[in-house]
């Protein structure tokens, strides 16, 4: 049997140029799903099915068991969608569809913008006061000119 998850990791690295963290996370998400599908928590007649036989109901059961937070939920779906696209387009498995595409993503909580605290504002103002001839690059402690020289250098 072909190890589709290892092939998926190689695909993400070599063809898509994904970062090591993304590869680790996506492959880990797929491995976690595979472990669930082969575990005692999964109904016996369906245990160990081939990837082509996995349905959206299987994924929903896993998600209900795991109960991930919204951001993790989103990443699981992204990992699975990428994996099923890989199986279909690269491995050429005869898939009926993408079960992950049938699952809606939950709405993510709204994040408030980050802002500087009073001590940080005081440090910024003091640095500008102590060095009036330089325009400071935000948060780096370097002048804008030296930052630009490094970036284009």
C-alpha cells in the first residue's frame, strides 16, 4: 500500500515549497485523522477504510470527538482539503469528491488590533527625542536608512 501521507509531505515540500512548520502541521492533521479512522473510537465495520471511502460524516464525527477551537478547526479543514486535492490531482486516486469541502467553517472570533502600552510609547518617544536626526524604523531600534540598506543591500 502506498503511504499517501509521506508522499503528501514530499509534495508539499518539493512542489509547493511549503515551510517545514506547514508540512508538519498539515501531515500531522492527516495522520491524526488516519489514527482516528483506525481507532476503537470509530465504528468497527467502517474502521480502516481507504481514503476514497472517507465521507464528510466521518470528518464530522472526528471533529465532534476532537472539539477543536475555531482556528484549529479551520486548519484541519485546510489540511484535509489540500490532502484530498493531492490525492485527486497528484496521486490520481478515483475519489468521489472532497469530503472536507462539504463541511462549513465556523466563524472566527473578531480580533482586536494590537496597540502599544504606555511604557512602550514612552520608550519610542524617548528614542526619537535622543536621536532627532534619525527616522526610526518601527520597533527595530535601527534607523530607517540602515533598515533600507539591509533590505536592498
